[in-house]
């Protein structure tokens, strides 16, 4: 069995090296009767590939030398979405050809852009990092994106939602390719686990890239007046725009209504407060602008998939300073 970890410029070293560590151990512990497992670091050419933090990784095979892989793993990328794919056409074609020849292909986090660029996700559901969701949807409208999911498995195509979800991905990707006993040994050795709650509890407010100066200023005012009951009306008045014009331009620039944006801001503030302070849930809701604690709880669950108390319990670091 041949597994190729694809080395790409700007890759996250944690996902690339994590995959290689586990797979190398798997090759050591595979019983002879189960066959052999070959792990290769594959790149466009034989030159070192620079990870985003400046660490060079040396490939031991080029894409031209790999005739047929059984599994191709694409690590997470620190993605410059405007320029990254320039010069990567050969790599993307190779991934497409390997998939069409029967290889299983799996991507970590923003590695899903490679699968989508190759056309392999057209008409399918996929996941990627939540912060890149809007760009992904704009670039690949034929792919149904589910950023709440940590992992989506189509059998021969797998996508994982965030950089540290490489463990979830690898467990699924090699399931059926190695025995349950080998898989169990790997999970025991590396304490590999799955993210049962999905990405939803971790989804924050992505930065919106736009050039509307009045809306940019309005976003700043909203953050500064988060708890004010009349914050949206105040911001509209300060902008000097008519209400309908403001609403239209805000949605155009930010991708959501002002009310929805304010909710996101308040939920992010609530997450921080829940982990930093010992205040009751009712008081946390009040500090971020909600006098009705029941409404705050419902809204928090809608945004995170958890109650405020569950979120605090799941994410607070024991022994930390609050």
C-alpha cells in the first residue's frame, strides 16, 4: 500500500508532519501478513518545500515518479487565496488524475481548495476551515459547503474542517486500509481522538474584506457599542445613510445583515466572558447586551450547538487564570 503526503508551499507543518509521524509508525507496526505500507513525501519537484512558518521539508518523490498512490493526503495550507494556485496547475492535474485512477484523496482544512480546484468536489458536500467559507463558496459554487462539520467522508474523497482535524481525517482515511488492530494501536500510541462537537462551537466572526469605508466605520462603532440596545439605529444615524441604503450596503460588504452581524459580535464576546469570568450565564448575557437570559441561551445554542454552560465546561482550561 502506497500513501503519499503531498508537500505544498505554505502548508501547515503541524498537519503535514503529524500525518507523516503517525503513518511512519503505522508502517513499522503493520504485521507482515497485512502487507507493507510505504509512506512518501511527494512534491512537484525534488527541491525542499517551504512550510508557512519557514521550515523546509524535503520530498522523497516527485509527482511524476508516482505512478499510482492508494491514498493521497493534502495538509492544511496557510492560504493566500489570490495567488496560491498560480504555478500549481501540474500538482492539481496530478491529484485529479490519481483520484480518477482510483486513489483515495483526503484534505485537511484549507487543503480542500486543492480538491475543489481539481473539480473533484463538484456536486458534493465538503468542509473546510470556517474562516475561508465565504471565499470557498464564491470560488466553487457547485460544491455544497458545510462548515459546521469537522469531517465529511465520501469514501474515496474526504475533507476535514480545521488544521488540528488531521487526526479525525487520518483515522477515517486509513480505516479499511489497515486492520482494526493497527488502527487501535495508533490511536493508543498518539492519543488520537475525534472532535465530536464539530466546528460549530469554534466558529468565530471572520474578517470581512471590503472597501466600503462607511460600513467599515459602522462595524467599528458596533464593536464599541456592543451592549447598547439601540446600537444599530445609532450606527445608521451616525453613518449619514438612509436606513434602506445602509442595510443594502452593509449586507453587500459584510455578507450578512447588521442584526446578524451584531449577534455574531455578541456571541464572540460571550464566549470570551464565559471562559474568563465566573459570572453566571444570566450576567454574561447581560454584559453582552441581552436582558432576556432565555433568549440569550437559545441564541448561543443556535450559534455554537451548545448551551453557555456546556461551552464553558468544554473549553475552559483547568488551572488557568480567569
